[in-house]
């Protein structure tokens, strides 16, 4: 009888409008934060950080950014990999040009640079939408990858064309470079995930989020009731690109350490983040986390079972992974278009009414 509103009354408008109005939801949220920041850093090792936690945290940020654009504002985008590349290369240039500034500031500034690029490539959304906008953002993906490959200034005229993250510390603890502690990199990314999720949650519940959803549902009706399509769409592109740029900066500096743009931020990256949003659930912050967790844990699980347990070849297991992910996307689009987030909402509703029939 834990998940009930009975006796959970409110005495002010602020209490009634809080993010988690049900007490059980609030305590569950606090428990997750306590485990994430007070337990996991003390029990993880390098394998768990590199194989599970860092990819999950970074992809969750990218999925939240894309979900704001696609799920909340209804603007199709296939350029996520290119915008992550902008964040990565902006972070690299800032780290090499201003070595005395904190890496924390560099990551945020890289997100700001990506937001500016996102606004630039979001301008076509004022005239086109749907499939045509998807093609425009896909063109942005290929253009950005080509730009970072062809202009040597972006990779500081390196002969290999790769960019490598210099060693940087936060309060004397290394978070980038070859010699880092597992708990330090985890906490560094977890702080960004918390800030991004908190900001996204408040934006989507406020005036800005309501404008995005009005544009998503029917842009002509939204304009009639006073929503400015220009500011609504471009603000969605800016916020989405800001989050995706932060994800790209963390993906380069903390997770990989050295990247080549064609391999790390190709079209496959754009589709991967889009699949996370589709499986997790459009228009849901929780769905972004659920989709990222699903598509990060699934390859690890399959590799341990098929390769480690059954002795299958690695390439065969990789192909099977693609088949399973594709089948799941089709199943979700047909059976449950709102993804894992909708399944979670249904489960909570049944829990609220249990043991009475729904």
C-alpha cells in the first residue's frame, strides 16, 4: 500500500506543482540519487565503468537532448552524431587553447558552441517539417563530419587526424587522460547527468515546454493562440544541441580519450541515439534513461552470453545484436509506440489501484 495518494495532501500551490507530487515517487527519486552518488562510486571497477556506466550516462544525456527536440517539440532530427562531434571538437579546442580553465567549464562551453550550431541548422525547421526536415538534419550530419575531417585546424594539424584529450583534473583528481580513477570519471559524468535531467525536467514542465508541445501537436493552432514558432522551434534546437554537445564532449574527453570523427560520430551514432529515444519513449525524460540503459546493457549482455558463455564468434554476436535491436524497434512501434516509459506508467497506475480491478 505504498504507492497511494491517500493522506498525501498539499497545503500550497508550490507543493501541488512539484516535480514528484506523490511522496513515494519523491522517496524513490532520493533513493536513486543516494545509490548513484553514495554507493556506486565505492563498488565499481574499471570494467563496469567503461562497459556500462560511462556509456549509459553519456548516452542518457544525448537521448534527453534528442527527446526534447523530437519527443517534446516534434522536430525530426538525424544529425545527433554530427552535433556530438561539434561538442567533442569544441571541447578539444578549448582544452588545448585554455589549459588553465577547469574541464567542467570546457564541457559547458562546448555545449554552448553546439547550441549555436544547432540553431543554425534548425533554421530550415521554420519552413519545412517531417521527412524534409529529417533530410536537412541528415545533411548537417554529413557536412559536420566532412568539415572536421577536411579542416586541419579542428584537430590542430595532427598528422593522424585524431584528437586526444589532454590530462585534466577537478580538485586535484584526474578525470581525463590515461591515468584516471574509475569512480572519478563516473562521478564527473553523473554530475552532468543530474544537472541535465533536472534542467530538462523543469523546462518541459514550464512555459517553454508547453510551447514546444503545442508546436508538436499542431503548429498552426499553436501560432493562433500566441506561440511564436520561430522562438519555440529554435529554442528546442538550441537546448537539444546544448545537451547533445555536452554528451559529445564527455564522450570524447572522459570516455574515449582519443577519437576520429568518422568512426566515433558517424551516422550510426545518430541512429543509435534515435533508437534509444524510440524504445525508451518519446516525450519522456524517464524514457531517455530507459532507452539508453536498454541499448547499452543489451550488447554487454549478449556479448557475455554468446561470446563468453557459448563461445560464438564476436562478429556473429554483433550481427545478432543488430537483428534484435531492429526487431525490438519494430515491435515497439507496432505494439507500444510510447516505449518503455508508457509501460512504466501503466505499471504505476496498476500499482495505485491494486488490489482492485483496473
